[in-house]
C-alpha cells in the first residue's frame, strides 16, 4: 500500500538527494518547476533526461542506472506505463529508499514490487505540495 501517513511522508522528505526521472529543461512545466522548488529547499536534485543537454547547470544522466551519486528518492515525471522500467532501475540500486510518482502517475503492480523490496512507495502525490504542507 502506498505511503499515505503524514509521519512517513515527513521521514521521506528528510532525505538529501532526489533523482528526477523526466526532469524537464523547460521552465513553466511541472517537471521543471517542482524540482526547481526542491533545489531551492536545499535538496540535491539530479536530472535524469536523455534528451536534454543541461538542466540546472548540470548535464543530465541518460538513465537512473547511469547516476553516479547516491540517491535517496527517485521522483518520477513520466507516464504511468513507463513506471515498471523505472522501478526496475531503482530497485537495482541499493541506495534508493523511496520511489515517488508525481500527481497523476500511478502503477499498482510496480508499487507492490517497490514495497516487496522493503522500500517506500508514494504515488499520485506532488512532492512540492507535500513538502509545503508537511515541512515548510
């Protein structure tokens, strides 16, 4: 069952590093502005986007598997049908504690796989909204 308690969400938001799969280089898009907000709050935001050359002054990684830094949260801004492959990459990493699907993105089967691996799964919630509600 996806995380839905405020206490657990606060614990998740106590992380340091967020790899954002589908981070957009276009200001004004949620997939750009929400990660930008998280950066402003002090999180290390790692862009994962094989089609962008630079986001937030960083060269994006082509995939989650390519990310060299340690990752606490994988935040997903991709369609729901792409979630299983992203979860596969996240679970292949020992450092990822949480897979977070943004508002409007859901995948129950992938969520069960995350939970079976004893990791946190959040879906259909906005990282910025939850941060503002629980941490600010």
